[in-house]
């Protein structure tokens, strides 16, 4: 029986004017060959709200600084179970949508774990992501982005789907 460490997280679907979403290419330090793409975001501090954690993580990982209120309400939530660096997690996570005209990603705010486990970043069109054959999380990401694609203007969070 696997014992999971509970974790709360918040993630950001950062979408540019071309409809591309920013993803990071990461890997598990315990399994460096297991590569995957994922959205900016991460674990919440104790008593931190999802929006505050999402804004903090977005600033640390991309250099984009927002007031948490700019993110609006989460557009999606899920729970996932995964192993990372030898620990199994059960993570409940909220996803926020934020649109920008464009953004030059600045990863200088990465912490030690991020520097050790993130290899690259890229802006993806949802169809390219599906066609790539690469692993990405959450698996529902292309369908979610397609549903959200018509919903908000640049600079606004997003409407619930």
C-alpha cells in the first residue's frame, strides 16, 4: 500500500495572444529519464490561499508579478497522485487562467529543487502538444485550453468552465 503525502497546490495556465500556453519541461530527480511538461505553479504554504500561491509561484518561476486578485477564480481543479524524488504525493490543485500579449520568461527566481528538475520551457499551441507525443500534465490540458480559448481578454483571469 502506497502512503501519500498530502499537498495543496495552485497552478497557472499562462496563455499568450497567439493562444499558446507556457509549460516547463521537468523531470523527477529520482528518475531523470522520466520527462514531462507542466504548468507554472506549485505547493502552497500553510494557510496560503490558492490565488496567493499561484501569484507567488508565477513570480518565482516566470518573473511575472501579479496581484492575486488579478487571477480571478480558479477555472479548474483536480487531484493527482505522483512520485517526486522518492516521495509519493496526493495533490489537490486549483488552476487559474491568465492571458498576456506576450511574456519573456525569467527563471532567475527558481529555487534549488526547480533548478535541479526543470530543463526547459516553451510556449505550446494545444494541438502541437497533443501531436508531440510528449508527456504533459494534466492530461486534460489541451481540452481545457480549447474550452477556455474563447473566454477572456488579455490581462484578465478567466471565467469558470
